[in-house]
């Protein structure tokens, strides 16, 4: 009796994929509908039996240990082309039987939802609590996701008998081939619903507005998306919920802007205060704070107030409030004021205007922001 490995033309160490590929190649060549010769018919029987044995791990193990190798023994196929089911499954994916075909579940995962949340810059400093109204799909309270009227239940499909698939016979080069297709009557579910729920029309869910409580952490940035697992739409037939995504939109502030965890602002200082120095109070996002202006402060100087910035998203130490100084030059002077300035200039003997080293610092960015 010919060795099964030799019949398929593979080594004894061949993998299952290599055995299957060799079988497919030989089956196409030797099938009686393709090659009607008697010799080819006999070879086809041997090829089919060899594949039946070597494709089954347990039969292959027994064969390698010297077990029965007869085409009519306990481990092989039948004498009349017993491997047809494997041929059909190999070539057409469905096989001549419905093995492996299962009815699909009506319950599916719900879709994710995206909601935009508008925040003020002040909300970002410490975080904020919000209750969001979300229009989404929720579980139908009448049928509780069963899709059926109370007191009724799904009925096994009398076309596919619960498998969710039906067989179709197709003529091909290899003869009549049986394939599996989803049942058109039950849409592949294996059951039908003769009395759908009147509340949800047999969907197991309804549209409803619900409230989602949300704690927005401090330090969120514009465009950031927060994910709430399981807070999205409930799936058809009471399937698991999708996720809810919250996209944060932070509105621009008329006084402050953000740079990382720091807040930026500009303060206008009169010439006398810039010359003599002063202490003033400014309103930060969490209350007033004192700012010391030293004597001789210059336009473009940046004064830092520690710990008055933004609490980082993953941390506890707040950033700083950085204030850029802009000295305001008076544009309208009466004669007496002009005379005083002239006398001051004569006494100080200020140098003539001249070009100086170029500085591109924080204040330049702040000044550009106010110009735009």
C-alpha cells in the first residue's frame, strides 16, 4: 500500500497547511468530473483517503506509529470518494454540510457617541462638574431588550430550523456543490419575532434624553477627548453599550491666555508708576492678587506670580501667572505737563534714541496677541 505522504507528495514533517495545499492541487487534477480516466479515479481515491488520515491529528498520529492505512479501514474515508465534504469546504468555504455555521445574535454592541463640551478658561484651572444632556439609545423598558411583546418570545425559524443558514445547490466544474447562505427569512438570527414590541418596534431599544454626570479634571486642553466606557448607546436587542466621548472646547478669555500650565496676561503701567514703582492688585482667575512693580520697570519685562496658573492634568502643583509689562506713554499733555517733562529730560540728560539688541521674548508674543 502506498505511503500517504508519498501519495500527497509531502514530507513526513509537513505542516497541516502544506498537506491541505497538496491535497487541493491533486484533487483539482484527479477529480472524476475533470479527469474521467479510470486510473485518475483510483488515484483520486488514494489522495482523498491520504488527506482524510493526515489532516486529522489523531489519525495522523496513529498512522505515524504504524496503524491501519487501508482506504477502507477505521481511520479513512469511504470507498466512494469519502472526502467530498472536505473538497467542498476547501474550494467553497461552506462545505457540503452546515458544520461551523451558527445563527448570529440579535444583541450587538451599541455605537459610540461624541458630545462637545464648552468650557471657560476658569473651569480649566481647578476642574469642574457638569451634568450633560445626551440624546441616545437606551434599553426599552417594555421588553427589556427581548424585542418581543411582553408574554411572547422569539420563534425558531421554520426555514433554517434555527441554524441561521440555508443550503443552496450550485452546479460547477466539480458537479453539484452545496453552499451555505444566511437565511433570508430570519436574516441569519435563527429565530423570528412574530409579535414585536410595540414600544421599540422590535429593536430592544428606544431614543431618549438622559443625564450624564461628569467631573472634568483640571488642566484639560482645547480639543482633548475624554472617554467614558459604557456610557454610549445601548446596542440592538439590549446589546452592550458603546462608549461616550467628550470633546472639550475651551473658549478664549479676554484677559488671560494659556501657555502649558502657565497663564499669561499683560498689564498697562503709566510712566510715573514705571519710574517710581508701585504695588497694585490684579484680578486673577481665582481672586485678586498683589503685584509689585519695581521702580524703573521696562516695557517687555515679565513679572511672575507663583502658583496662580493652571493645575496640570496629571499633577497637583499649579503653574504660574506671568504678567508682561507695557509702559503707556501719554499722548495728550497740557503746556504745564509738557514743561515738566522737558525739565526732567534736561536734568537727566537722557541719551538720544539708538538701535539696541533685538529681544524676542514672552512679552513680544503677548503684544502680538493683542494686535491680532
